[in-house]
């Protein structure tokens, strides 16, 4: 199994977005799989759903990794979201109290009811398969002030001490790599689904959720289907409804 993490590291002081920088590298030259672009600061960091990702300079992990997952079918690209979110959670289990960690579907890493970080995958396709993926990861590490973001937390807020960013990068990168090569060699998608669901935030709990139009309803998160939709049991008739990325909200 190759060991990528840290061997092809591009460390920048300031960049617009590590995802954009990595994307340009992939377009312009033949960058090896596993290349990591790390930045102390992003001036136009990108979050999910067109949001921006803001982080204090030098205090957090903001990086992107280049992968070429050509064994993954386009319709199954959520497999990669599972690999990456699980890799982060497994890495963090060595550092933070295990019980509080979970994955908030689809892409967030949570500690208890607060967001520690998130991922932004930008995939390119060739025919029915993926050809490249820019795996962007933002984790709140040593920042303690999240004035504008009441749902955010950080490693430092959870543990009360400062963490070495590069050590964390090694640990998380290593775990993601591990999960990626396990999937590539076994194509065991069931194991990945089971693990992802074991770590799913609010799974099997009756909650008030909101649909895409902000209308509340009672439901229980049951799991995720192979296309990455969230499966929710509805109170009342007990049917299972599937939701896409923008069709449901909860915290
Ligand atoms: C989210 O939770 O909304 C996803 C956040 C992803 C942020 C990371 S930071 C490194 C990489 N470069 C970006 O511009 N975005 C991702």
C-alpha cells in the first residue's frame, strides 16, 4: 500500500483556495496521486453549497488532497465522501474523546452537537467513472473564537490544549489513505456503508427535522442509500423518505 501523506506536500502561506490551487495543478500538469496542498490562510476558502470557509490564519487545518479514483462509478461517488469523513473521524479518535465524534450527513465532522470541520470534494468524470477528485478538508484546530458561528467548535475548545497542525495532517491523511486503498482493493461498499452509518449524527433518534422549504416534520434518520441520499423514517405512517443534499436540514 503506498504511503502518500506528507511525501508530496505543497505548503503555501496564503492562497485563494487550496481546492482551486490543487485543481489547477491537476489541469496543468501530471501531479501524482496523494499530493497535498496545505495553506496557512485562504482568502477565498470554499464551503459546501456555495458558502465560504473562513478560518483564522495559522490556527487551523485547511488542505486539499489529489486522488484519482478511476475505480469509482460516477453514480457511486458518495463512496468517496464516506472514505474521507470516516478517515477524519478515525484519525480524530486518537486525539479527542471518542464518544463525542460523529459524521453529520453528508459531509461534516461533529463533536457532540458542534461542527469541528467539513469537506468539499470536487470530482471530475470520465465517461461513467471518476477520473480525479480534489478532496478539500477544513478543520477547526487551535481557533477558539467563533463569534459568527454558534455551531462551531475546535480541537482546542474540546481538549483545552494546542495541537500541532502537521501532526494532525499526517494522522488524518494516513487514515483516509488507508480507507481509500481498502475500498480500492476490496470494493467492499457494504463495510463502508455500515461504518458510515455507525457514526451518523442523530441516527435512530426521533427529531424535528426541516425540509428544503424549512417546513418542520418529525422523523428518524435511518441511514444513507448508495446514491448518498439520507433515509429518514417519517413519524405517523412509518414510511422511509430519501432526501438529497439541499432537501433537508437538522441540527
Ligand atoms: C463545509 O463544511 O462547508 C466544507 C468546508 C471545506 C473547507 C476546505 S478548507 C480546504 C479546502 N479548500 C477550500 O476552499 N475548501 C476546502
